[in-house]
């Protein structure tokens, strides 16, 4: 991908798409049953679909202002508990006096913003004092901030858990006693971080660790994603997928894996489904099914909001996790020291997988249970959720009704 060319094209198309969206609103008939209304709706619907089919690099809002806690509806406000050039520790502080378990949600750094876990966070907030890793778009990080690699990701998780443990004003239990939940890609660095904390006997070791739909051991039932990673040498990935941030952005000159590249790869895996979704959006608008149309619009507004990854982090992740299997083979290093999951003894672990997951197949995440052999068997659990794919593991009806209760029970039992 030529980043400069893509950005020039996006800049060129932006005013036309803004115009299309504006015209869609103007053409929408105020009286649907008047003469010619159906034609106006069809034109308005086509313009709306075209105007909203756009990739952005702007982080959407979480938009979580209120949440139910027991029988009460309480206010929620976002606070930054800690910040680095590459990310923030974002705290969803609730207006309650009740102390709840502190929970760090490790969001993926895989092409989308942490807001992709909005539904996950909203559910977790019912019973937990929730923090999340809010990663910064790499194209907005100046070169002077330095590199961000796999070691830096692990360092961030450790630092964030330490900050949560030391926060005297938090709503969780005083002192150490946090929990961590990782979704997809960060399951590996989170397991590494907890291992390092155990090896160094950190007093901030989390009480529980939930690993959801992550590539702990990609040798097990390889998916298309895994096969792609093994088909090409790492030099191919560097040559074909790494680009440079254009000059007019704050991170100008930084080498990145563009979020658009990741988005294109994901969409190509299910292109027919995405095309059908946009065709259905057109039909919904024409037929006046505005609730369905709005749900589609919200989903793709989030899906098309992409963030770039630092090149060194992306390339190390591909090589260490998807090609060399460093963690399951006992070869993963953190600042030159071997990472040993067997050193974990105080942290309970839960692995969660989806029956129909086509990104992290069944067995890949559960492999963490064998690696954490130092944890008593009674503190190691696995949950396989039937009927869900990758996204359904952490969002949707089954997440709320069947998966979250398992996560909640582990946290409450170990808090």
C-alpha cells in the first residue's frame, strides 16, 4: 500500500462524501407517501451509503455516560489515570461509594481503536471498576517518542497494573488486588506481563487473568490468518505491509503498519458479507427501517475507524507469535530475559474461546492453561462458548448472558 497515495485519494473524496451525506438528508422526503417519495428515498439512500462508506483515523467516543449497577442507574465519567506517548490508562469512574474489583481491560492494538470494546466495557461496568488500555494511533506519535515494540507493550501492561494498585482514590480494594482481561491479540503480551511480574515477585500481580480468543499457540488448528503469517518470511511482511506516515501528520516519518491494510485484510476474508450488509443498508433506508439503518451506520462508523501500528511492534508480533511460536515453545524474551508462565502461582486464569472463531480457533487460547502449570488446577478454568465467532466472544447477547457471568464469577471469587 502506498500511504501517500491513499491519503491523497481520501482527501480528494472527503468533500464529495460530505456533499453526498448532506444531499441524502435534504432529499429524504418529509412526507413518505407523497408523489415521487419512493424515487427520492432511493436517491437519498444511495447517497447516504456512498457518503458513509469512508475510512477515518479518528477515534470514536466510548459514549458510556450511565450504567446500571444493581438497581441503580449511575453516572460514568472518563478519567486518564496514566499516559504515555503510545497510550492512556483510561478509567471509567462511576458515581458510587461501593467498592468494586479493579479490572484492566487490555484492548487489541490491531488496527482498530479501543472503542471497539465499548459493549464489553459497558457490561463489565455493572460489577467492576473498569480501566482500559486506550492505545494511540501511531501516525499521531512523533518520532521523538521513540520505538514501541512487543517489550514496550508488556511494559505498559505492567505499569498500568502498578498504577491501578497504587491509586488511593480508586473504587477497588485498597492496595494491590487488580484483575486483568485481554481480548484477542494482547492475550500473549498480557500473559507475558503477568509472568514477568510473577518472576520478579511484584506485589501488583493481578488476582485473576482472563484471556479471550487470543493466539497463545497458533500451531493448534491454524486459521487463514495463521496460514498467511507462515506462508511468507518476515522480510515479505516488512516489504509489503510497512509504510511511512505522510509528512502532514504528527508522526510524519514513522514506519507503520497502516490500519487500512489491516481493515482490507479483514474485509477480504468476508467480502460477500460486507457487500450484502451495505446492500441491506440501502434497502433499509428505502423501506424506512431507520432503526436497522442506524445500527448499520454505527457499526461501520466504528469498523471503518482505523489506527496505524508501529512497524516494529507489528513485525515482532508476526514473527514471535505467528511464525516462531516463542511463547508456547518457551523462547519468548522480555528485555532479554526468558518469559516463564510456569512462574505464575497467585493469579487465577480463565481462557475463553468461541466455537465458530475463524481468527483464533478452538484450542489456541486454552493452551495458556498448560503453560501456567504453576497455578493450582482449581484456579485454572476454560469456557468454550457455542454458537459464536470471534466478535461474539466479547460482544453481543451470548457475551452478556453466558460468557460474562463466567468472567464475573472468577473475579468475584478471587477478589
